[in-house]
């Protein structure tokens, strides 16, 4: 209204025009307040949505990590069970006196009466490989035990 050119039109200064002007002013004020409230509600909702979304993403990542850990643990369990079966078979074999005697003769060159032992280079190489394999298995089992202790 202020930008209008003053010309031939004059504004009446009566009670009706004043009430209409006040009413129009109140309506614009109400619309501004309404927009502010809506903006505040949208801002607060956005903060909650962003917070919940970030928690959802973090939880999804944690679940994926736990799934990977579960798969790795399952594989390790299979290996341990196989190793346990092997060791149980070895224990059963070690309960047999004939097997122990055969083992002592082959690994430690013990002999029975009247028996002569011949050592070939291939036997020494095989024996060295077996010892290195046993040492590696022992070191691996110690590492697994120390890791499970932690």
C-alpha cells in the first residue's frame, strides 16, 4: 500500500478500514508464525532422522563385521575339530604297544635284539621335514592358545 502512487484515490479514515488493516496485519503475522513453526518442526525432525539414520548405518556396519567374524570363527572351528580328530586318532594309536615300538624304531633308531638299522639320506631328509612340521604345528597351537587367552 505504501508503494502506490498518491493520486486521485484517497483512503477513508474510518473504523471499518482500520479494522480491515489490523486484520490484514494480523493475518500476515499469523502466516509468518505458522511458517516459523513449520520450519522449526522440520528442522527438529531432520535432526532426529539424521541421528537415527547414522545409528542405523553404524549398526549395519557392526552387524557386517560380526558376520565376517562369525564366518572366520566357523572356519577356525572346523580346523580345530579336524586337528582334534587327528590328535584323538594319534592317542588311540599311542595306546597300542606295537605302534609305539614301531614309532620308536623309526624315529629314534631303537632296535630289537638282533636287528640292524641302516640309515639312508632320504630318511634323514624326511625326518628333518617331520620335525620342522611338528615345530610349526606346535608354534601354531601356542599362538592359537595365546590368542584365545586374550
